[in-house]
């Protein structure tokens, strides 16, 4: 490291350039980008400026631009042969650019967290795509029906249940048997996580329940698999979902 310092590559004045370069590099790594996109899925659902900023921060083009800007900054700033680049304005510009990106990342992350953990529950775009792909893979080999019911006294259950209905209806081979709303289902039939997948035999679930279980887990939608017992549309559907208030978070 002392050798690199003597080369002048890691002087304090060059830190904004390296920060911009590394952020651009991370955005271009597929696994890192997919994780960031998943974390910021709620911001895309909200739309508007938040979605535009989030998309811009994870765009491959932005990653390439930031890497180039970072390299140019590191190469030019404080170079003895080019004294003009030692002016304070360039260092200010470098730190300002890094600061704006940092604030944008923080803001999008905070808004996404609040939307997911505090705001009304929704199925966000990436989650929906994951569920849709897995359900579609099973829809080609059979037709499945899903009963969806929600607790009427829950403030966000109707909207969340509506998201499930719209999503499942959009998949070939899957239909929805809507059970509407209930006011006081048995505590054995609702999950503290807010989503319960009901099956008559949870230890040996039906094919539809198995696929639904796989899809919700892949989309990181918290739920519990419970015994259906005597509830809802279990005689007319292959699996059931009941949406209730979320009391705990997994």
C-alpha cells in the first residue's frame, strides 16, 4: 500500500474518483445489480421521480459513465504536469458528485424500506414477475384454482388481496375463486406474517400448493403454510390464500 501511495493513486484528493469508479463497477456486476433492483422494487412501484432515480442509479449506462468519470478524475486530479487540474473546484466537483449519488442511494433505499415495512403491503414488480414465472411453469401441465380471502377489518388487506387476484389471473392455467372478505376467521387459519396458504394436508400438500409455496418463497413474500380445515373454498379450489393483518416480520 505504501508503494501505491507513493504513486499517488490513493491520495485523499483522489477518493471521490475511486468511489465513483467502484460504484459504477458494482452496478455492472449482474448479481449485485439484481440484488439492488430487488431491494428497490418498492421504489419502482411508487413511480415518479423516485422510480426514475432508482432506475438511473442501477442502469448499466450509468455504471459505465461513473467508471469513466472516476478514472478520468483519478488520472487528472493533482497531476503535476497539468496544474490547472489541481484547482480546488475540481476536488469540490468530485466530492459534490459523490455526495449527490450517496444521497440519492440513501433516499431511494429509505423510501423503499418505508414502503415495504411501514406502508400498505403490495406485490411489487420484481416479486410479481418471479411469482408469475414459477406459476406459469406449472400452468403448462395443468389447470389450478386458488381461493383468495381477506380479513375485512385489516386496513391494507383488500388491496394486497387484489394484487394476488390480478397476478394469479394473469397466469395461463391458473384461475381465482374469490372468497371475498371475512370478519373473524379462526386464529388457526391466519398467519402473524399476514399471508396464510391453506391446504387440507400441509404435510403432503396438493401440487397447486407446492407451486404456490415455491413461488412465494422465491419472491420473498412472508407466509405460513397452514391446515385448511373447514374454511372457505377448499372444496372448490386447489389451494387457498387468506390475507390478514401483518403482526410480525420475518
